[in-house]
C-alpha cells in the first residue's frame, strides 16, 4: 500500500493544474524419474529455510543474509467533473533492502521517489521485522516502521493554486500472518514476503495533522508451480481513528491488488503487479502497475 500512496500523491501533484524459525531437513535427492524437486536453500549459521517456493518462506531474512528489492511503478490518474475527464500519468521508483540480524530479526530501509518531472524527495521508511511463529500451517511476524516523507502534502497557495511540500512523519505497525489452506494455497494479512515491512495496519501521523488509521488488508496466495507465486489482495476496511473517516469494502470502496512473482533462481525473484485502489469510484480512477525484482545474497 505504501507504493500506491507514493504514486497517487505524485500523480495528484501532476494533475493539480487540470483537476519462530523452523528447522527442516536437507533437500532430498532427485527421484528416480529424473524430475527435480523444488530447490531449498538453508542459510549458513541459522535454521531459517529459504526455498524457491515463496509461499513457504519465513517472513524474515536468514541470519547475515541481505535482500535487495525494488519496483518500477506507473500510476494512471483520471478524474471526471461533469462531462469533462482529465488524466495524468506518473512514474516512480521504489527501492529497499533488508538484513537478517538473526533468523528472527530483520532490519532495513526503503526509499521511493518520482521519475515523472523528476523529484528526488520522497518517503523514507526505516523498519524492523520480527518472526513470532513459523511452524506447520501458520506463520506470524510483526513489524514497525518510521515513515519520513520528504515530499508530503503541504499548503496550497490561495492565489496560484500551487501546492507546497512538507516533511510528514508517520509511525506504522502491524502483523504479517499467513495460514496455509492447502500445500499451495494460503490466506494472509499484511505483506508476507520478506524482506520489508510485514504489516502496516496501524498508521499514526506524528505531525502536520497526519491521520491515524487502522487498515484491515486480506489476501489469497497461490503457489501455482515451484517457481510461480501469485496473489490477490483487498482491504476489508479502514477505521479512521483521527483526522480520517471510516471506509469499508463494497460500501465505500473496492480496492484490489494482484501480482505474480517468478523465482528465476535461488537468488532472484522477478514479478509484475497491478494495484487498483478503488474500483467503486467511477469519477476518480487510479491504477498502478509495474515490474519488481528481489535479489538475495
């Protein structure tokens, strides 16, 4: 959801003028029929298993391992006022990394900025993720992060309509929970792919009258093949605690995120995604799509 907030913000600026880790056995030898089982890699110095199948991975990086990730995003915005529809497009880059302090604790940072009308100022996220439980069908992790948006929404000049930026601070926290319905199918909340913030359910604006909200995302994940992982996610509701209003699925909005990752090797995942923040609002349409990659070393 951070990606959507970043690009929607950048797009609106463009459009303003017009509108516990579990030990596992070593990989088995190939069966007699010559087919290769799903490859599994064990982190040196730790018990966390890091296999090719994303749906089975722990929610934190193995000890002393680093994950580098990024995505190139394109946001398309359109607004209809009466019979007139205006639109704008924005591009952005989102980069991050995570380091496994041990098998249960990952620390890292993310940064994003706009490529459209290049603006290097953007949101910086400093996060920590901790594995609470990873056994059997259930995996649970928790995370907290500090979001420092150097290009937050500021004031609007009443004479020119120009919008100035400010530095907004937010504290975010939540859980990443994944439950296996079957060997290849899981339901989840949060973001159950390491590294990165696992959950941003609670968001507390620390300055500039920032909102305080509690989001309830839910998703369905499918490991279609040992290399192909797909997901579909929506949001049950958003509770506006302060400086924000409540919103609930179907009644107020219909968000939908979907994507796919392909495990190209033990060290590399590549993917693509499409985020639709609100399918219900026909007068205000935003979609975000792009490509992503994750590299582990």
